[in-house]
C-alpha cells in the first residue's frame, strides 16, 4: 500500500501540483493550508483538507491524532523576498516558529520523516568562482526569507540528532511552469516568467528588468529555471528514499545546472508566445545576485533524479497555458 502523505501548503503553487502528482502516483494525500496566499480551488477535490495554520498546535495535533500519517511534505511558508525585508519577523514566525510547531507535533505522534522546501536564497550572493553552486558552498543569506529557511534547516539537523528525525531539505532554484490543472497564482506576483507572460498578454503592462549592468553576457541577471513537474518528481524520489530508509544526504540543490538571463527569457517568451513584450530597464534591486545556477549533480546521482522538462520554451508555454 502506498504511503499517506501530509502536504502542507497544498493550496499554493507548488503544493497544489505536488498533491495532484502524488495522487496520480497512487499516494494518499491529506492537504493542510491556511489559505493565506493559497487558493481553495487549487486543492484537488475529494481529498481531506484541513484549513489551519501550521502554528496552531491543537488543530495540527487533531490531524495527526485522527490520521496515520507516514511522511510530511512541507511546502507551507511565506516566500516573498521583498516582503521579508519589510516584515522580517513574519518570516521567522511562519518559516521557523510555526514550522517548528509542526515538527514538535510530528515527533509527539512518532511521524519522523519530512521533506522540506528550502531555497537557493540560503546562499546569499555566491562568489563567481562558486557558480554553479554546490551544497557545500557557504550559506550567507542576505534577506530574512533566506535566513528563516536556513534557520529551519539547522533546526531539522538538531531534530535529527535529538529525535531521530529523518529528513531531506531541497534547495530550490527558480521554480516555473505549470501542470495541466495548476500553476502560479501569486498576489503580488514577483516571479519573472508569469510577469513576462503578463506583459505579452497585456500591451499596457510594461515589464521591469532590474539591472542591465551585471557581469553577464547581456548585463541582466541569470537564474536556473526548473519546471515544477521535475521539482515534484525530485520530492517523490526524496520521499521514496525516506520511506524505504535508504541512505541519503540531508541537503540537495535542485535546478538544471544552467541558466538564462532576464533578456533571454523575454526573447524566448516572444518566440514561444508569438507576441511582443514591452519592458523597461530599471536599476538593480538591492540583494539580487548576478548569477544563481545550481550544481545538481548530487541529487541526480543519489536520488537518481532524471529531469524530463529541461526546456525553457516548454516551461514558458506551460505557464502561459495555465494563465489563459
Ligand atoms: N516558487 C519558487 O520559485 C520557490 C523557490 C524556492 C523555494 N520555494 C518554497 O516552496 C514553498 C512553496 O512555494 P510556492 O511558490 O508554492 O508558494 P505559495 O505562496 O504559492 O504557497 C505557499 C502555501 O502555503 C500556505 N501557507 C503559508 N503559511 C502557512 C501557514 N502558516 N500554515 C498553513 N499554510 C500556510 C499558503 O496559503 C500557500 O497556499 C515555500 O516554502 C517557498 O519558500 C519556492
């Protein structure tokens, strides 16, 4: 029998697609979300849904008491870098304190396996020699978002030592694209690909390109975009490793190992969508690293992760089909 998985953040972009793909793979899924940034309609119908904040001890305990959960996929979190600069404590509250409440309840109910959504924001601004970024690269976050995620990674390591918790933290690079049913629906939207699509669909919307004086081929910042379906396959590999008690590392980068500049994304979108895209060049945003590219050799080898959608045109097209 396939495992019973608690998906936190199941109404969000990545959590909803994870729930959809886990159900397709035959797993039993329970969804948790407080709908703070997620959408009720993104939760697959006919699965148990618990509308609660993961910091609410009584509600989270009730879920674990009434259901025999095998493993938790923890996507719930606050994930806006700019907001985290304005309201750092919100980020420590949600991404650390509330997540710690979830861990404490898990331990009390003897559920000791979790896959955690971490981020390349834990690395801060890597030195040029550190690109592509390995897991061992120094972590030096430059915003409360990255700091709160790194703090939780550290907490996980102590729970492993003191409570025998088994976990994998996946440090995502830039997640993009959509499944047939679900995709990105953030408000405000801060991610490049949905904004490029917005500019393609709306002549009155001008895309802001932050910085054209970076030390890159066209001066704009380079990121490693990973299709959300490949990201979820990595989670499925991670949970299989945990469920079968196989040996693994605790932290894995997840990206394709190559990147695209902002202008390359704009040009690819123009080609794929066959539409013009208006943009304006703006000053760099403080704290935006010039280049973030993952060295993902570890996850490919250890978890036998084999991405199938490493094609920026496919990523843009899938995101556009969802937005239509
Ligand atoms: N999207 C990316 O490119 C990216 C990159 C790196 C890491 N991540 C991480 O992946 C995870 C999912 O990201 P996303 O883009 O799907 O974000 P999202 O905002 O679309 O989804 C997050 C979900 O968590 C829910 N949530 C937030 N706080 C909660 C709480 N305290 N209790 C219960 N539910 C809560 C929200 O309502 C939302 O449905 C986040 O943890 C984020 O930090 C995302």
